[in-house]
C-alpha cells in the first residue's frame, strides 16, 4: 500500500492548510482509509495500520484520525452509542447502516437532491453540511462483505 501522488498531494495540501506537516504515520493511516473504504472503527484502522507499520501505537492512530478529520480529509460517521467510524468519501453522499451486519454502505446522491434539500431551508439560511443516514437491512445482498461505491 502506498498513497497515489494525487492522494499524497491532497494530504499535504490540507495538512499545510491546517498548519500541520505530513508524517509517515499520517500518510499511512490515510492510505489505510483509502485502501479499505468500509467505514472502519479506530481499532480496525489500528489493526490494519500495524500490518504495514508495526511500530505504530493506538494513540498515534487516534491522533492521526482526529487530525485527518479536523483537516477535512475524512469524515467521522457516528451511529447512536456505537464506535465512531471513518469515511474517506468526501462527495455528497448518505450512509446506509445494515442493522443485521452492522456494515455501513455509501449511498451516492444525485446533485438534484442537494438542490432540493437546500431549497427546503427557510430564506436566509445556508447549509454547511448535510448528514443523511439510512437504517435498515440489506436484502438480496451478500451479508459477508460491505458494499460501497
């Protein structure tokens, strides 16, 4: 696993914009998230990160995830009392949580829907972020592996 030049440039740019510098650990955690787009928890990111960087600590992974979230490189996805999960998909999309498997799937949303949702706001209001989550169960889809776009 290694970040593509485009991903590395994006990482470097956003970290610099936040007044931070890239580190090997930040690059590695970001790479793990881009490689495995299944909305992992911090513990899952840690287990995956250790495979390629055995010296990385859980605290470092948590710090990297916090930094990547604060710099707008990933999103934190929260469901009620569950562990936070992380999503590198920064396009406008929703999440579907399969209540049977616990898997979270990206749901791509058409641009027209964004306009329609913005039009619902009272005059003088503007949107910074929309979070749209679906809950249910996947029927007729393999329950063993998450489905993402």
